C-alpha cells in the first residue's frame, strides 16, 4: 500500500470513528483547539425558515450538523446559509446568559455575541462553552448601525473604557475577558 492510500484510510477512519463514538471531537480551530459539542438550539436560515433541534459545529467544513431530538444526524447547514443561530449553553466566565447567540454581520461569517445592550461586541469564534474564557483576538463592535473592527487587546480595552467613561462609569481592565465579564454582569 502506498503512502497516499494509507493517508486516505487514516483520515477516513478518524472521521468515521469521531462521528460514531459521540459528540466530543477534537479539531484544531486555527490557533485554538476546541472539542465541539452538541447543543440544542434554533437556526434561522437565509431563506427565512426556522430549524429547531440539536446542532454541532464542524470547523473543518464550516457547517453545523443538524440532529433530530433522538440524536440522529439529519443534514448539514453551511454557515453561509444561516442568518442566525441560538445554542443552549454559554461560557459563564464571560456571560450571564443561558444561551449563546450567533448572527451574520459580514457575509458569509457568523459572529458570536459577546455583549448586548449599550455596547454590542462580537467575535467570530464559534464557541458556546467548549473553551471557557476564550475570546477571538479581533472583535467587531456594532455602533450606530456601523461595524467597527478592533484587532488588538489595547484597542478593545480602550474602546470599552471610553464608552464606559461616556456613561460616567470609569473603569480600567487588564484583560478583554475581564471587560466582557464586567459588561455582562453589570447589565450596562
């Protein structure tokens, strides 16, 4: 057997075993290592249809696998076909919500809502509660129906601190996680 055939067999076995043995699959999501899990949820598709059930993200294919309530695989939805998706569970180290919300801001990407209310911040990491405290290094801010991209820790913290100062709530944060946690748990 040649090397190419052996490689195809190994990769095929990995995907077969990972899809049949359960919901915890190890994948490498760029620089992050995430074990994606199944989550109950609701997706609103670009065509306006709503799909309720169990979803699991697949980083390698940029899709969400859709399962019925018994756990039987039904189909895949490409991220680009989803307008928004709400998944049960959240990262309680940064959020006080019981679900995680993803919306399409810049086509074709879905962005995770990190904060809501007066300061709306999103990142493009598909992470419900698989990796606690993980926030993508670049965030998107929605302000006055405009998208603002902040791509360094310094810019993100400066933006949040400036917005809080405008509300007469002076704060200083040492990390983006600390700032996001503050915004969510202080109900600003």
